[in-house]
């Protein structure tokens, strides 16, 4: 990790802590609704910080740490959730920025030591952890289909499943395009088409969406506040895109494992194709989160640190870091300028707005499913059926204890701990590598 990357991440974390302190933007969606109370003086920073800590610490300890240990890439949960806490609690902007910068430096400088320890073990746990991401892309490509099942029932889902499966088979047989890309595209087209058709049918039957005109004044006021903070948000967007372009940062659970694999590819053409696939998946994920991010921003006047997440896509596709920074700033500004238009569109098509929850639930379900399978593959590579036995014990121990480790991170945590246990068993002579 060279000095430029350390400086970049330190500056990024300082900036995200600063805008959290300004109540301009935070990463955790659950924190945004409480910040207007801080702005209006109805909630003390200490109390808001306690809420932020309670909402975030589980994600930091499980998702953030485990994803970085298993891929070697930094992620938003590890960087931005702590800066949310620091920014909300800090008594001044200077303290917030300094605290965020220190956090960024600590995270980056500790990675080399952790990797050295893991790679120096007699049983290669770190190498085996690469298997965690093997099923991720294939599973994620099914999220539009699962969302259709959730929202529109099994009949619409069955028809969509046939269309998606046939499109995949044709792509595999006749082209060299990633079939997952076509699956996502076809699935999203099916989802949006079914949603619009339902809204048109409901309107013809006299079913009208709730009248939201009474909130127009509030939305306008909150939007103006976001506009006022646009320069700070643009700088943050530039830094995030630069980090994504630098090869040390992944934007989401969808891209982190695929990105780690793409960086290992030495052939330039194959690497570019893999990066395009990662960017497409991240873009589709971003589309699914637009309703949540836009409506929460309009209601609270607090934007998301990563915006609508398209800054990640810009970073992955940019030829270099400076270009990524410029495009990242532009992307955030365009998102903010389009906020009210997005809100008006969602008011007209409630089924598309409602599909946001189903899309997010589908993504989470499929990622949990894929990472569980990936965890099994990883521990089997580490220690065969003995590794699987230890993994299963740890995974279900988490389940019966009420999931102290979040379900999406449980396979990664269990796989890491399995590697530790196998190495301990090797040291005492109870286990030999396969």
C-alpha cells in the first residue's frame, strides 16, 4: 500500500466524517432520519452518536472486516460506517475531519500486517478464502427474477424465469458475452414491464396511488439543503471514484469478490471484460437502490455518502485515477440535480417504487445464499470435510445465538475462523493438510 493510496483513503475518510458532522450525508440509511433532529437542536450529538454506533458496529465488525480480510480490498462498511459515528459525535468539523483521517490511516496501514500473518500460516487460509466469491455473480444475476416472485407472485415469476433461462442459454451457445449480464438486463426489463403494466391496469380500474402533494413543500426545502452541500458532496464523490479506480476499494457486496478476481487476471482483454461485468452488476444494483436513496434524501435533506452508488461504476470503468475523480464529482452532482425528477416519477409509478424493497430483499437473500455456498467451497479447499465440519458448527452456532454476526457476513467470518482452527489443529498435530 503506497503513500499515495494511504493519503487518498485518509483524505476520503476525513471528508466523509466531515460531511457526517455537517449532517450533509452519511453512509448508513438508518442514521439519516435522525439527523434533521440534530440540525434542529432537538437531539444532542452524544445521543445521535449512540444511535449511530448501535446501528453500525455490527456491520463494521462482521461485514466490513470479514470482506476485507477475505479479499484484500477496502469496503464502505469498514471505512464509512466508523466515519459516520465519528462525524455525528464530534463537537466540531475540524475534530471530525481529523478523526476520520486517522481512522483511514489506521485501516490502510494495518492491512499489510494482517495479510502477512494470514499468508504465513501452514494452511493457506487466505488463498482458500478466494473461493468465497465464486458463486456470487451467478447468484446476484437472479435478483430481478426473485424480486418478481416476491412482488408479483409465482405465475409472473415462472414466465419471467423461462424468458431469463432461454436468454441465458442462447447467449452461452451463440456469443461470448457474460450470460450474467444478459440475465440481469432481461430480468430488469421484465420487472419494470410488469410493474408498469400493473400500474396502468390499476389506474384503468380506478385504483390511484396515494396523494403525496402535501409533502411537496417539505421535499423542496430538503432538496435545497442538499443543493447547498453539493460542493462537499462532489468532492466526496470524486474521492470515492478515485479510490475505486486505484484498485484498493470495492463498492458493495456485489462487486467486492468479483473485483478481487478481476484484479488477478493478467490478460488485458480478459481483465477489461471482467471489469465491465463488475461495473454492470454494480450499475444494476444501483438502479435497485434509487427509490430508497432518493426518497430518504428528499424526506430528510441528508444525502448518502456514496450517492446512488454510481460513483463506484465510474471508478471501475475509468482509465486512471484523475479521470475517475472528475467523473465521480460530476456523477454526484447529476444525481442531486435529478433528485426531484426521480421523486416525481416514483410518485406516478408506485409499483416501481415498491419494487425497491423487493429488489433489496432479493439481493440480500441471494448474497447470503451465494456466500454460504462460497464459504463451503473455501473451507473444503482448506481442510476437506474436516474444514466443512468446523465451518458448519460455527455457522449454526451463530444462528442459535441469535446471529451476533450478521447473516450476510456469517459465512465469511465462519470461513476465516475455520482457517484459524485448522491451523491450530495442525500445530498440535491433530490435523494435516490435504
